[in-house]
């Protein structure tokens, strides 16, 4: 009888192994179904993004591609006909403005004190960079020609200097931003084609830093171009940050900023935690599985947002008391529910991922309860980075790092103006008139008159 017992035991073991294998395969199939359904929704589902009706205004990339395609077509036709054709290929770029328009010239020169090379010899003019912009006046159009004089040294090769305009104002905006109590940060990819030492396909990033809130401190929005996503870039930018809180979407790179030595507290984003439960519902839509836990989580988070809406216009002290009285009990119950659910749901499935994300980020997600300054989410920063993301869909890439940094400067000035009431076009026009009068060597405080929240009334009076 011993052989029969041995055979039965072996059969039971094999059955157990097969059953375990079936469970593993079913789990994998469910995981891939969730991923497929989620991708299908992202690709074909309803989206709140709308097409930009001003796409044709930012067509440098398209014009370059079209120019290259025309040149390639010319080369192909010449080869097929076996005819030697000589031609001059036009340089890609904008068409010049009509010469018959009235215009004026604005010339930017380095101060005499800067017309000296580092080697001690005097600099001399070697040329000019000229750019044109249309200046539209009611019933009149003229061309303003900006001429930035270029300087170089005859004795050495230390590069070329040109007169700059917006950097002192930008640095003043950053100075005010770093004095505020909380900064919200986000980042998004951007492609730069011609960056020294890097392939055109390399991933660069536009970082965004936003501070301030209406009625409390002036909002300042700064875009900062960097060649990567390392947290070191955020650490360098925020090294002089005097505030207490940095609110982000949970990206681990910001851990280099929020350290015990810095004293900066990391604040999370409840909207990101909510989004992961929402993805569960989208992935299971049409299946026989009811996303009960996801609905439970979303309903709880909705209660937290309803409380935030109630206390939005309250004073800081009142907001703190309301959060302690109403939000804290909900969060306590939610934490208990998450702990229990984490033991019931496989961590690799979407519901499990959503639950574990909320638990891993729990300290950061509940910081707003302990103080009135942090918000419940980082949506404010996401809203500010969205204009750049929409613009990127139109112009696709930057040609050089200098171009990416110039874009960052313009986005910083325009978005900060929008957040502080001055009409952006009027503000840019105003500072382009005033900056040359101040010069680069004016005291930093001299640029305060050009900060958007301080010159809004003056700009309004000029309109």
C-alpha cells in the first residue's frame, strides 16, 4: 500500500501546484486586461483637452520640416532626371516683415564698463544681431527693429558678449518667490535638438515653480529649463528658499530638497491619489468586476474636497480649525480602511497600486491638516505648466538650449503677469520699453517697479 500512498501524495502536490499556477495566470491576465482597458480609455476616451486654435502662430518647427522636405524633393527629382542643377537653398526661418512698413530702431549696447575683456583688453564691435517684431497700433502698423550690438576681443578668444534685457527682472521675480512660505513644483519633458554633447533625442525638462496666493502674497510663476530630471536641479534652484513647504506630485527627485537639514516639508497631491482610484474604475468598466473599493475611496476623497471648498475664502486660522474639526476624522477612518484593504487586494493590480500609493504618500497627503498654508493638491502648479504643454504640441521642440531658456523666460513673465492682473501683452510691451532705460547695472531694487503686481495700475492707465 505504500506505493499507492506515495502516488496519491504526489498527485495532490501536483494538483496544488497547478492550482497555484492557475491563480498566478489569472492574476496576470487580469493585470493585462486592466492595463489594456486603461490605455484604450486614454487613447479613445473622452478628454477635456481642446485643440489650440492658435497653432499656426507657432510654426517654426513646421516651417523647418517643410523646408527640408522641399529640399529633399528637389534633390530626388534632380537625381532621377540626371540633370545637374545649381540652386541656393533658403535658410529656414520666418519671412522678413514688409520693408514698406514704417519702423524704428532700438539699439542695445553694453555699458562702457563692460566693454572690456577678461584678459584686460578693450572689446570692439564685430557685428550685430537684428530681430524684428510687429508693433500693432490701432489703424497703424510699424516695425520695431531690435539691434543688440555684439562685442569680442582681438587679443584672445573668450567668446562674444551681447547686451541683455530681461534677466535682472527675472532674477528679481525669483528673489521674491524664494521669500514666500510655500512653493509648488512640477516638471514636463521638452526636446532640444542641438545641445552640445547630447543626442537630439535626449530628454530635457522644463521645471515649474509657483508661489503665492491671491490676497496673501503675489503669485510668482517661474519656468526653469534644465537638461534633465535629476532632483539636483530642483535642489540648486531652491537652495535659497526661505519658506517651509514644497508641494509636488510625489516625484522622488524632490527628496533632495526636502531633507531634515533643509527643514523644508514635502507636501503631496491628493489629486494624484484620487486619479489612481479613478483609473481603476476606467480599467474595469464593462467588466463583471465591481470597483467597490475604488468608489469607496473616491467618495471619501470627495468629502475632503467639499470641506476645502467650504473653507477656501476663510482666514488661515479658520481654515486650520475647520480642517482639524471636519477633515481629520475623515482621514482617520480613511487610513484604517486603506490599511485593511491593503491586506485584501494584490499589490500588483490597479486597485492594489492605488491603495499602496495612498499609504506610501500618507504623510505628504495629510500635511495640509497641520497648517493652513498647504493646499489639498498640487493642481495650481499643474494648471500653470499646462500652457507650456499645449504650446509644445504645436512647436514640438526647441532648436537650442538658448532658445529653451528664452522660452522659459517668456513663459515666466507672461504667466506671472496673468496671475497678477496685468494684461500680458500690455505688460510685455511695458517692460520692453522700461528695461533698456534701467540698464543691466541698476540696483536690484530698481526693477521692483516692473514687477507685475506693482505696475498693474500704471499699465492700466496707459491703455
